[in-house]
C-alpha cells in the first residue's frame, strides 16, 4: 500500500485531534473535581492546537472531495464506471 504525503498529514491531524480532545476532556474532569487548580485556564495551548488540527483536517478532507475519479482514500475511481 502506497501512502501519500497528503494522506500522512491527514492521519497526523486526525490523531492530533483525538489526543487534544482527550486532553481537554481530562482537564474538564480535573477542573470539575478540583476547581481551585484552574486546569482549564492553563489549557489554552492545547485548545489552540485542537482548533488548528480540526480546521486543517477539515480543509484537507473538503479539498480531497473535489477530485472527481478518486475516492477519499485516493484509490481508483471511487466505485464509479468500470472500464
């Protein structure tokens, strides 16, 4: 299986979204448990990274949909006509 640079970037961004989302949820739970530590007040960098990964991943997905004759995994003609 051949991976492209664009596919690798999409995978990295998707993993970044999942990791940052889990960190934010963990900070929310810790902040609910101990509000005096202000975990969410110190999570600005993680939240910014989550926003960047989400927007970049969304743009790559949207622009990948615009190529006719390819499915979203970069294979074949997307199940269309067979020649």
